[in-house]
C-alpha cells in the first residue's frame, strides 16, 4: 500500500482515536506524547496509522504506541511504520530500540519479531497495575507486558 510517513506538526491535533486503539489510557498517552516524536502514516490525505517514539534511557528509545486504522490493517503499514522508526532512531544515535505488547497480542508479537525484535522479558501484571479498567483481547485478559528489544 502506497503511504508516506511524516512527523505530526506542532500545530496539528494528535490522532487520539488511533492512539487510544493501541493504548486505552488517555492519561498515559498524554504523558508520553510530549516526550516523544509522533509519526503519521498518510494514505493520500488520510491518517492511516500512527507511531510514537520516546527516549527512555541513554542511547535507548521505545516505540510506546503503534496503531493502524482497522480498514488499513494487514496491508503492511505497521511494518513500514516500524522500519521508519528504526531508521529515525538510528539517525538519533540510538543503540537499543524497545517495544512492549500485552500477553494476548499474538499478531503484534509476530509483527515485532518479523521486524527484528527479540523477546527480552515479561513485566508481570503491568496492565493490572497501570490501567484502571480490565483489558480483554482475543478472549483473554491483558495482564502482562511482553518486552522486546533490538540492537540497531
Ligand atoms: N494477526 C496475525 N498476524 C498479524 C496481525 C494479526 N492481527 N497483525 C499483524 N500481523 C503480522 C503478520 O505476520 C503480518 O504479515 P502478513 O499480513 O503478511 O501475514 C505482519 O505482522 C505485518 O503486518 P502489518 O500489515 O504491517 O500490520 P498492520 O498494519 O495491520 O499493523 C498493528 C499492526 C498491531 C499496528 C494493528 O493491527 C493495530 O493497529 N492494532 C490495534 C492497535 C494495537 O494493538 N497496537 C499495538 C499495541 S502493542
């Protein structure tokens, strides 16, 4: 699918519906948005996807949010956004790129590993500790965060 990727402009509203699709906590989204760079995948004039890249530790950045509009999913946009983020992170002298996903996120786990991430650990009960409401995906509760990382 022919898309272009660009940064969200300072005078532009962030695509909250998309950001909340990946992360139902508005509080957390508003906390990390100003600390990171928000990339938009554009299909013609429409925002088809979003990715937020945040510096976490020295030479380390994390993709804290990635989402693709439902009607655009499974067309390679998520993969393109991640490859774009890897390229940008390298330009910013990042050595380690990290990402996390909930325990039910089998599609996400496949996508991230296809992009080169390796599983490094599990943050047990992350979603129970940090989210007020219970989250369900693929018929099971999202409790633990699977952590993945890549040397870039
Ligand atoms: N089930 C199984 N495999 C999946 C998958 C799914 N739902 N989504 C992605 N994959 C894997 C497949 O191997 C796919 O390759 P294929 O289509 O050739 O089989 C590969 O990842 C590339 O997928 P791609 O088309 O680039 O992903 P996408 O554009 O659909 O974006 C998400 C993936 C996760 C960003 C998108 O599904 C989404 O926005 N989901 C809701 C929000 C979310 O969960 N965000 C992540 C929070 S951790």
